[in-house]
């Protein structure tokens, strides 16, 4: 892997991990479109330098999220400590801490058991393109169902047709679990983690901004844990020859991720998932036609 490739993939990872367009899908499709055949082949190998390279990018992305949401995470950690000490949940920070734990469990367990197998089977350009189309359909469906709910509320005389104001901390444990189960879909290359968790949050009654916030908070421990779990790949033989590229790619990924989360938190104050749905369907269709 060249340093130019490391920079390109690092920037790509940092942006697409948070944009609802699938980082895993793009890490498959972009090298294929650019003719980086060695990287394409390494995607589906049981052991490869590319998977070791992606470890560093995941850790850098998680660190960028931790920095951006540092005040929120400080409150969450302190709130969790209070629940352990006093054995009760009182404030919103305590509740949010446990909602994140509940939502993390499904993807954590399934990822631990099946992530490597799913990657080696489905991390191919045609499959990634097909799943990217499905990702767009999920985003479209989420927005449509959300809008239908708003119209129904307006027709029933509840609210003004704007997004209902439901604080993030009022999610029920079962609803947090639903968001966590939705996150499992992101193990398929082409399905976006942030996209499916945002849709699940919207269906639970959150507005776009809080759905995005919960999605990014939920992604942080999952991405960080996945990177730490794979560290042996990086320090072992698979990391030989790419450790310098990992450093450069990780810096790019961290900076891109921080810029991406800042942009998206502002975007979802007033805008929806629809442009990302259109992008996913268009790019996925092009990929299927190109690589089928």
C-alpha cells in the first residue's frame, strides 16, 4: 500500500464512517473503481494487511468522536458511576448511560462472532453495491415512515406537523435495544451504521438531531472496541510494511471524522437523510452495473 492510497482511504474512512453511506462499502468500492487490485483482493482474505490497516483508522475515528462529544461522555461516565454507586437511575445522564449499554450489546455480540466471516464473504464490489442500494432504500423508508407519522399526528390534532420534541433520554430500554439490533445490519458492506441507527431512532420518535447524536455516541464504543480487538493484526505479521501508512491514514481519518461529525450535527438540525439515500441508490446502482 502506498502513502497516497493510505491518505485517500483514511480520508474516506473518516467521512463515510459517520455519513450514512457506509464506510465499509466505500472501502470496498473505491479501491475497485480506482483499480487498486491488491487492496480489493485483500478485502475478502482471511488474513491481510488491509484489515490490519483499517484497525488504526477505526481507532482514530473513535478518538475524533470522543473529542467532539467529550463533555457529553464526561457526563455519561459520571452518571454511570453514580448508578453503580447508588444503585438507582435518576437523571438524564444516568439513563443515557444505560441506554447506550443496552444498544451496544446486540452489535457487540454479533460483531464478535460473525464480523470476520461476513467481511470475507460480502466484502466484494458487486455485493457492496447491492447493499448500498439497500442502504438507500432503508433511508428512504425511514424518512417516509417518519413523515407519515407526522402527518397522522397533525390529522389527529396533535402538534403542528413539525418533528415531535422527544428528548433522547426518554427512550425506553426496548427502543434502545431496537436501535442496537438495527446496528447489526452495518456488518454487511454497504449498509451504513449511522444510517440504520438514525432510522431506528427516527422510528422511535426522536428528531433528526437527537437521532444523529445517539447514533454517533453509540458508534464510539463499538468502533473503538473493534479497533482495539484487532490490534494484534496490526502488531503481528499482517501489519508488516503498512505501519507507517497506518499512522498517516489514521491522522487523515481522525481529522476527517471530526470535520464530518461537526458538519452532520449542524446538517441534521434542519435537514434529513434523503440526500444520502439518493446518493446510496445512485452509487450502488453504478457499482452493480460496473462490477456485475
